[in-house]
């Protein structure tokens, strides 16, 4: 039997305060990322979200930006990200 994989959409908010860009998510309350460079924040979002899923939920996932076609975001840096389940890494046996 084939296991169904479900893609989850997580919304990430990025705010600028006092010279830092903060990424957080209502969907992932344990997430908080801050850096002075917006590019670094955007590069690290998939790394942090993947780490949360692996540590908190025991799931290996791939994370990438998504597009919300139904409506425009209410805030400029309020964006969806797709969290895609991956197969667990193969175990290496000696």
C-alpha cells in the first residue's frame, strides 16, 4: 500500500525592527530567526523549518517558497512556504 504524502503550507512573517529582520510563524510557534541581512533570513528559513520538523515531529521534510494565488498577502512579508515530506534517509550499514 502506498503511503499518502501531504504537503503542508506554513506562513512565515518577516518583520524589520531595530536593524534586524525577524522571521516567525503562528504555524510554528517554536520558530524565531533574526539577522541583519534579509537574504540570510530567507536562505535560513528552509533550514530552520526542516530542523523543527525533524526535531519536534520526527519528520524529514523539504521546504520551499510557495505562491498563494487566491489573494494577495495582507502584509508585504507574510508569505507561504511549502513543507514537503521526504523519505527518511537510507540507513547505512557497515
